[in-house]
């Protein structure tokens, strides 16, 4: 079996374990909104937001270097 597939399987199992352990409901307040959702959905949402912010900052710094 290729190392790439072993890494994918291991990461998938770890993601499944994390998802199963974080099924509880979390309530948080943003300004005047109250949002309740599963912990894992919140973690994935914040992960995506962080990824997008990092991507935008990297793109912006790359474009400033080329000027």
C-alpha cells in the first residue's frame, strides 16, 4: 500500500474520532445574535474562516511583492 493512502486513512480515522468526541451543542453570542450548533461544525467553520483569511493575506502579500 502506498504511503499516501496510509496517511489519508490515518487522517480520516483521526478526523472521525474528533468528530465523534465533539458532538455536543455549543452556544455562542456574536453581537446581538445567539448561535447554537454542533461543536464539530463550529470547529470546521472556524477552520475554513482561518484558512480563507490566511489565503487572502498570502495573496495580498504576494501581489505587493510583485509591484
